[in-house]
C-alpha cells in the first residue's frame, strides 16, 4: 500500500507499507519521493501497460 501524507512535516511525501511504514525513495537519488515524482512514474508505467495491451 502507498500513502500520500497530506499535512505536517512530511506533507506531499510518499510512504509505503512494508515492515512498518517506510519512506519511498527515488531509485536515482537518496531523495524521498514527493507526490509529483511518484505520480509521473506511476503514469508512465500505466501508459506503458496500455501500449503493451494494444500491441
């Protein structure tokens, strides 16, 4: 499960469920993902999946 924090110190950051709640990091840098970065990656993956279905 993935959550978006909407208030407080972590507002706009993405956390994932694992062994407790863990911040999600970008694979290319040690920076915690914010919503826009997460959404862009999610949307790109979704579009790739649609393209595969249509092929």
